[in-house]
């Protein structure tokens, strides 16, 4: 029904434009809440009534007469009915539905596909697993969900940019490096010298063996050759990150999931984006100091309490780089952004959006959009 619908919608837009310049751009069909009311519905008459200073039903009557005189409506529409305060319901002729069947058969797998890039640019961030261990079944769910959403929007004309955001520095990565170093030295979980905290999985031993062998590992976004020196903690860190990113890539490729870019959290610090974001919030008067910490006035933007940005020890809380990252998304030209995350990230939504609003960057409320999925529960012997 796409071609028929588009033809009818174009005529509706032209008639709305005649009634009120600029109104044609808002022409739209809705699905009636009750199927018996028709095939399409429009609220255009009620939307135009106030600026035209007319009764909505008067506007609806005028639109009906004009539309029924149009060749496309005479060909495809059986009846146009006015309901309630000014709803316009459209009933299609059987020929319109038969034309849709022919359209589907002709287009086959391309039916419903819109021209690429017509709808605009969009960034979708998903999976975004830190390289501290193998991907688990929860990441698999998110990969499937993210890939499906990307393909859905791409089919409707969006230029979709797929991004994987991860941290290659910080506490978790330092723990990965020290765990690998301990394994390389022959220290095992449970030994007196085993570090705490640490990653205890057997995969750490695999990384340590390949590091000692001086191997080279390549991932989609990085490659590194091990020095083999067990005292070179920086080489161990970079090798371990590359090794696990490579493992993630193998899983994702087996799953037929691809990404356009891998964005490093560490780059937000090295490029000064975190510091500049904090300064921006300070300059906007949206921060204050209390108990030796720097706070964001996030309650001004709907959060349930103000949030600490910088702790008394000088380190930033985890949502600060998130704000900097999303400012970077906006500055890269992505006016539409979707984050796909697990339900455990629910608490970050309000504070990230609050930080973006407080930054006075012209970002609309509700940016970015979030799709949250439930966690995967695996039942033993179930």
C-alpha cells in the first residue's frame, strides 16, 4: 500500500498547504484505533482549526470535498467520513488493496525499503563491552537487538552509523594487566601473591602465554606485538586489550554483526574532552562544591538528586565521561542517537541527559534515545 498511500498523502499535503501555508509539511495518515472506522485517519482538521479560527468539522468538510475531487482519491478511496470533533477517516476501494498485492509481488524483498540517507544521519551505540573478558550471552542479546535496530532504520532511509564504545584504560584495564602479568610470572588464582582484585578466568593464562611468546594480535581497531617482557606492564596492558578485542571481533563476525567505528573512552581524556566538558558545566553555573567534591545540579533537569562529578580524591565519576562522549556525538553531527544498553544502566539516563542539558550546547531534551533490554538469565539444569 506504500505507493497508494504516498499518492494520497501527496494530495492531502497539497490541500493542507492551500488552507494554511506550511501545513502541507505536516500531512500524515494514522491507523484508526478501531479497524471498523477505516483504513487511514487524519487529525489535520483539528490541528488547523485554531489557526484558521474555524470549527474543526468545518475544516474537515472542506478537506473532504477537495480530496474527493482529486483523481487519486476518486481512483483509490471509497469513502471519506467525518467523526467526532473532526477526525477524518478514509476507506479504501478493494482496487487499492489489490494494487498493494501487485506492488509487494513486484518489489519482493525490496518492498518497504526507503532510499538510503533520505531520513538523515543516526548513530546507534551497542554492545560496547570493555575488553576485560570474553563476550557473554547478554552481549549476544544486545548484538542481535542492536543489529536489528540498525537494519530497521536503514531500511527506512536512515544513514545509520554503528559505534562500539569501550574503555582501554582505567581501573578495570589495570586489573586486566596485573592479572595477566601475574599469570606470566607463574602465579595462579589462590596463590599468596595473586593480586586482588583480579580476573581469575583461564583466558588470562592464554593471554599470558601468547604475550610471553611475543605474538602479534590484530582486532578491527588495533594491532599490537607483545614485548615478552613480564616487567613491561604497559606492553602487557596493550597486548591484553588487543587480544580480547580480537576475541570479541571473532564472536561478532560469527554473529554477522559489524561496526563502523570503535570509540575509546581513553580518547576523551587524552583529547581533553572530559576536562573541557567539566569546565563548560562550571561556566554555565551548573556545578557547586561540597564536602570536597564537585557536584552537578542535575535536579534542575529532572534527576532525583544532584550528582557528584569529581570526587574528593580528584577522580571523575563514571557519568562524566559519558556526558563528554555524548557531546562528542552531537558535535560529530549526529542529531539522532540511540543507545542500546542493559536494564542495569537505567540509572544513568537521567544524569547523562541532565549533563547534556546543563552544557547549553543546543542539544534537545531526551537526547540520546535509549533502548534498554532485560538481562539474560541462565538457569542451571533448567
